[in-house]
């Protein structure tokens, strides 16, 4: 039996810790926003985000502008995972890819079943998403009471889940398409790729300037402008060597982690969770759209992630890491039901100009995310203890060939 032993990189550890702290800050900002929106100064508070600046509302600038930086960071993280992370090995990548596919498809199917043919059918994308900050933050609170590979599995799953959400946004939440501007954005992307692959330009400044132009063109094209952030990530030079800390991609990712976690996402939470809880809140939560969101995130996520993973392992296309058990996968599925950031983001795209539906959707997202987070935390606290012979937080083993084993293994 061959075992591939991999050490958790310092980059991943910093990422994991930043997500933990960022998740706590997001919770605080959400609570503050809810309190202010339902206080005596609620109207004034909401007016701050709806005020016009340069022809667009402050909320619009945050959701289309600041969140493009968030998507840039997602793209950089995805690129790292594809080159030298969990997704760099096709065999190791298969399990989180399959799990993410299940976590996207089943919630969408649940929402579609309840809302097909209704005005709220556009909300199908809302329960597809997983909030990586909250999910990893909840897992971080468990410390060494869960296997090391569960943290890697959930991170890879959430990154692939975000990629799925990005594709859904690009394909299905584009109202009107202006081809001239879209072609212009793609042309800029092509120039940036040429600078990277042919000219070998290693300075970040030309890429960031080109990315700003691409963002403006994408905004005019009708395709959501945040997609420019993802495209820019893949245009920036990246080194596949794990010990290379100076590649432009690695440097930018390192620079963006804290501003995104501690500035951009908290501002997004403040601007988008000002939910007015009126007397008809129960009726709003009982709507087919809200029920679809709740059921999709709380039930569909763990079912989709667990069932498709089971099928993939049963037919032999992938295997579980040695220290992972199905109870751990189910727990990760429960935490995958924390939608929050991406779910709220898609809500704004799905129901433009429908504040009532948006308000009800956001209430459902918050309730579902809270429920999923508590259930996932409790489940893993009770049933997530690593099995005998598991590795510690600094190392983990993946089985490549041979039968499943729970033996202890030394360093290679």
C-alpha cells in the first residue's frame, strides 16, 4: 500500500485562521445590521446604503465593486488549489468535486421543485452556495476534535462550490448582454494572458490596471462585474512550486486575505443584512421561495454532499482520506448549508427591484445558515472525534493504492 503524506502549508494555515476570525466578525456585523434596521433609526440606516454615488447606490458599489475583490481572492485561492493544493491531484480532487456537485445540484432541485413556474423560480441559485468563511470558522472552533483532512476536504469543497456559484451567476443571472463591452472585457483578459504567458511580466501593477478596465467593461456588458475578478486571478502569474512565496499570485493572495476578511465582507454584511422583520415575517418564511431556500440549505446540502460522495466511493472513482469517516462527510455537509455571503449575493441578482422577496429570502438564508451551523457544529463535536491512528493537525495521509486501513504511519 502506498501512502502519500502531505504537510499542511503555512499559506493554508494562515487562510484557515483568517476565515475563523473573519467569520466571527461577519456574525457581529450581521447582528449590528439587524438591530439597526429594526430600530428607531432603521430608515436612516437603510438610506445610507441606498444613497446614490456616481449614479449608483452605495449598496451597488459594494456588491459590484468591492465584491469583485472578494471574487478575485476566490479565483486566486482556486488557482492555488488547482496547482499545488488539494485539487492539484486528480485523484484527491475527485471527492471534493463530486461532493460539491451534490451540494449544488440537490439544493437547486429542491428549490426548483417547489418554485417551478412561479415568479420566484429565479431563486434556484440561492441555496447552491456555501459560505467558506462561516463554514471554516465553525470547523475551526472544534480544533483538534475533528480530523485534519476534514479541514482540507471542507476547504476544497467550499472552493469548488464557489466556482459553481460563479458559473451560475455568469450563465443565468445576466439580464441583458452587450456583446461589444463583453468582447472588450475578454480582449483585455487576452492581453493580460499574453503579458503573463508570453512577455513574462511579473509586476502586479499592469495586471491590476488591466483588471480595473476589464471590470468596467464587464459592468457595462451586463455580465456581473465580479466575474472580472475571477478572470483577473487566472491572468496573474502563478508559480506551481509550493515553496515559491514571491510569485505575483501568491503575493496578491497574501495581501488580500485580511482586507477581504476584515473590511470587504463585513461591509457587505452591513449593507446586505439590514432586514426589516415586520409583522408578516412568518408569512414570508412560509413562502415557497423561503421554504425552498431553507430546505435546500439545511436538508439538500448534507444529503447532496453525502449521497454523491457515497456513490463515488462505492463505484470506485475516488476514496476517502484515511482519517475520514462518513460521519465526518455528513458533518461537512451540514456546515455546507451555511450559505450567507454567496446566497445573499445571488438573492440580490435573482430578484432586482423586489424588496419584499429579497427581504424574505435573506431571512430564510440567515435562519438556514444559523440552523446548519449549529447542527454541523453539534454533530461534529459529538461524532467527529478522529479515529485511532489519525494524524495530527500538521500532517495527513491520503490513500493512493491498496485497501482502506486505519493503521498509524510514520513520516516518509
